[in-house]
């Protein structure tokens, strides 16, 4: 018979069926996606028991700037794999990996002029932030909360009307 909650050697209780504690996270808060959705200052994160990465990123010297990259992939050969490219937005350095180069060539996509972080940021800026909005069921008119913001075009039903329609 397993003990529930399990108490570890530090006296920390781990109830069955609950999420793992923050101590399980191997990523510093400022390196994790949690910081994108719930941004916290360094001290605030440390006070909550998260770790914080203060290490300065090692940046090699660039051999080429992102703005000097050719506009089409046909104009580039394998020698690009040796280049250290500097991002046109933040100047962080990045390289093109061999498999990435093969894929870009296959899909006829030009080399990225931005670093991985900037590309990640621009993708993130396009997604909807999680949240609930107060809206009205479009069938019976009761107040509901939904992740669909008022400017969305989808038809929004309360649970009862939704189940009446689809079940
Ligand atoms: Zn960048
Ligand atoms: Zn309804």
C-alpha cells in the first residue's frame, strides 16, 4: 500500500493526483515560457521559490550580419553553415544548422535574418493570451465566461445550449 501523501526526506508532502511542486522545474523562471504568460521580476520569482538565470549569454563574434544574407536560398551554398550570423533585431548571434539549411532549400525559403529568440518572440506575439471574457450565450442570453474574446466571430453558447445542440 502506497502512502498518500508521500512525505519525502525533506518533509515535503506530495499528495497523490496533485501537480508536481515548483522544485521539479529544471529551468530558470526567466528562461521558461511561464515568464511569457506570467512575467515576473527577478526578486518576485526568487521569493516564490523559482530559480533565476543570471548567467550572461556567451556571444561569439559574428562573421556576417543578418542584413547581408542573400534574399533567396538559391544564392546560398553550404559555406553558410560555418558563418556566425548576427540578428538584425537584437544582434544576438546564431548559426544555420545543416538540417535547417536542407529544409529551407527544399521549401525554397530564404535564410532567417533574425535569431531564434526573436523568431520565437514574433510567433508568441501572434497567439491569444489565456484568459476568460464575460460574454452572453448567443442562444439563451445568459451570462457566461469564455476564452473567446468579444471580437472573435465564433458562435458562443452556454454549456446547456451547446450540449442541447451537439449531443
Ligand atoms: Zn534577435
Ligand atoms: Zn445558452
